[in-house]
């Protein structure tokens, strides 16, 4: 069972944008604890995988240790941290992915707060 973390700014953005639906979205994001291989793989930056999870027309981006998520079985993924860092709609999808890559290149996975 993996551990899911949603950064504070993204949690606030979800509550502000979706209001009543925010509980459904948070439940979707935390469903990765049981199935951490879920989501579309977008690329690797310095050993950190970037993946996305869709909800209607919105995408939620999370990062994880790329090596662990590819190689380990689901039982071994207990120490894996999946960190949700950004959200976008279809229009700003590529811009958001590029922003995540730049942060990972310059600062690393600790650059998200």
C-alpha cells in the first residue's frame, strides 16, 4: 500500500474549484494507495516519474520514485510516496507538464510546496 500526499496549495485549489465534488476527487486521488500503478505515465526526470490521473476534463499530476513504481510488485510498494503536485484542464495541459519538469530539473521533488 503506497502513501498518497496532496500538497497544500493543490488541496486548496481543488476545494475552491470543485466545491461539493471535491470529496469525490480526493477519494479518486487516494485510490492510488491501493493501486499505485494507476494513471498515465508522462515521463521521467532524474529518476522521478511524472504521471497523471484524469477526472472529467481535468488532469491531476503526481510524482513518484520512477524505479520503485516500475520494478516493485504491489506488495513491495508500501514505502512509495505518491505526491500530487498540480492540476490542469485540457487547455493548459502541456504548460503544466513543462512546469513540473522544470521544477524537477532545477530543484528536485522537494520543490513542490
